[in-house]
C-alpha cells in the first residue's frame, strides 16, 4: 500500500481532498493521512515514511516550500507536490529548487488533473532516475561511441584497443 500525507491549514480543503481520494482509491491502495499543522507534519515525517506528500504553500508557522524542503532532507525518496492559490514565479522557483517539487497544483484544482498528477507521483521512482554522472556518460557516448569504454592497465595506464601493452619505457 502506498502512503500519502496531505498538509493544508484549511480543514475544508483537506476534507474535499479526502472525499475525492476516497472515490478514486480503496484504503488498501492508498493510505491517506491529513494534517492541518505544517510543524506537526514535519515532526511526523521524522518517524513515518510516506510515498507522496502534498502541501499547501501558504500556512501559518511554516510555509509549504520549507515543509517540503525539510521533508526532502528527511526522505528524498518521497515525491513532493505543492498545492497553492499563489501563482508567483518566485514561489514556483523555490518549490522546484529548494524542495524538489514534482508537480505544482493550482487552487482551485481540477479533480481530473489532480488525480492525474497524483497517479504520476505514485508511479514515479526517484531512485530510478540516472545520476548526473550517468547522464553525462550517456551524452558523451552519444557524441562519440566508445569514448566511455576505457580499458585500464595494471599500473593505471589507459590501454589503447588493438595495441599490445608496453612497459614503462615503451618496450
């Protein structure tokens, strides 16, 4: 079973999201936890693991970017989504850069779009993403096939394909 934590200081928003998710998922498919206090949510994340987090941006005490950035430090595998009526570019930038937000969902949301974003988040495997090193290796290999396949000699020298290894003085 996948687990979802939704954080919003507006209880009617939490209730609306719960009703929407209850129509879409069985409790065996998705465990949904609601929290109206972002500080309590962050404390909870220290002891519990969630697959997906959805947080509102504007909340008293701790904004959603700070909450999701803290959640990212605690468990980088949790997929993070931001829910907000604020469409400020600075908020979007902070959400992506500081918190690694997977999707930004605008309030008021479209049920179909929110569910599509949630399904994508549930299917996303952050551990399956290639590292920066692997992406660069693939880029170089595409430019010059074989460039990343290096054979190393016993003393750390690069061996040239088709040439016999030589001694330290070329013998």
